[in-house]
C-alpha cells in the first residue's frame, strides 16, 4: 500500500523581492483533509501550485510518503488538481473531459468507459455525459471538474478555491458532497480557500496563512477556540471576534481589563490562565456567543458590564446585537425572541471560558 502523507519542508518561492512562500513547513498525514486558509496574496495558491508541480520552489523539499517529488513533472506525482475556473475543454463532452487524462495515457477504451462511468455515477452526473460544458450549470461543471480529478485515482487531491464561482446555496451543497467524497475515498486532500466557513466545515486540520507563512495550524476547534494571535482571532469567526484595546489592572483579588470605555473584572490570573509577564497594553477578545445579555439588567457574573442595545441583525436562529459600551462596540449573540429593542439599556457579562487576551505589541495570545 502506498503511503500518501505529504511533507513540505522549508518550502520557499520568491518573485523578485517578494517571498510568496517563506520557509513553509507542513506535515499532512495520510488520508487527512487539510485546508490552507487566508486572504488573497497570503501564498496559499502558490503553495498548492508548488505541491502540484505547476511551479518550482527556490528552496525546500516536497515529499509524498518517502518519495521526493520536488523536481518531478506534474504527470508523475500521482496528484490531481481542481481549479477555481474548472478549466473544462469547451469542445469536448462531459465524458471526454473526464476521460481525457486516461486517453493521454493510452488506456484501453473499455477501461476509460468503465472508470468514467463509475466516477460519473458517484457524482450523479451520469445523465450528463453526452453534454458539453456550455450546456451545464455551474454546479454541474464543478462536478465534472471533480470527476476529471477523481478518475485519475490520485494519491493526493488538490483543490484551489473550487467553490468560489458558485452561489451561496450551491456552495454549501458542494461542500457537503466533497466532504462525503473524502470520507468515502480517504484520499489525502489539500484545499485552498479564503472562506473560513469552508475551512471549518471540511477540514481535519486548518493552516492559517499570512505573508507566505503558516501562523497557526490545528483542528478547526483549536483554531476557533484558541487563536494564538490577534490576526487569527480577527480572521476566523463569523461575526468577527470583538477586539478591545486596554490594559490589565492587577490586585490581590484578581485582574481587571480596563479601557476608556469599560472595566471588566476577569478573575484571578491563574483562573483565566494568564501567562507570566508584563504587558503595558493588551487586547481583550470575545466572541459573540460568549457574551451573555440580560434584558432585565440582572447580570450577576464577575465579568459584567453595562451597555446599550445598538444595531440588531436577525439571522433566523439567532440575532446578533451590537452593544454600545461608551465609544466601543461588543457584539453578542442572543435568542431571536429576546425582548430587547434599540436604545435599551441592558446588562451583559462574559463567559469566563470565552475570554481571550493578546499582547498589543506582539499580537500574541497571553492566556492558556
């Protein structure tokens, strides 16, 4: 059995003075689904192109199992890539598009027919095999692109923002289908996206990228629950994590976060996992689900504060509420039937387990 783990070691790609990929290291276990997540220009697509063999690194090594594929041409790597633009041949039928790579390898006509038919049935496009791309919807074209990759029976499946051209509902459905495919096939997969929702729902491991480097990697729960920097905290999460500038005031009975707009008692340093050190300025981070709103003003928790209801955004199952605290705003998630209205004074408190603190200067997390 061929081991399809993927190792990127000290991978570097420069374009003039710009380091698109900067000494990047990544271990992708055999059969894992790993997502490279980040904004445009962070180096994620360049990394995928290097893995696929569509570009050459200036330094570093790419290993597939124990085999060095760094200088191998793409067709010898046993990898298949799905592009953002689908890249289907417009003059070919769906059958011909899916089977084209097998035809190039001079496979028997019967083998091509059997493999194309099997993949088409798996993707529910067997009834479209006689059509051409112009006769297909966006979602159908995406399935054809997936089929063209799957028919190669690759060891590694590479996906470069494959859903970005689809509408929201179809994008959600395609995510589910790709997840089912991955669970059924167990193929090692590397997925590139700027959409955090895609990353969180699909992945075994998420690698958040910035300036050609991986700044944090881990399970979706780790990335969301314990962001190691303000960059990750602000990038991952919908709505975005509230970030407030301030300082820490220490007393014998605990630590308080203090800003011009609010004072919040956080508890003892050990209780919140505050790392030893001295930080002149800090940033308090809190997610919407960790803000508890009391419409009757009866908050009794330690980390409580007063506020006024600002903008309300109902999204069906929840309502996001902007709480005005002086000139600052803290976003909370509440039940859609909570009896509050714009301009109403309310009390709020933070869940102790949902308190995030970062050093202002370095941006690094300072609570365990």
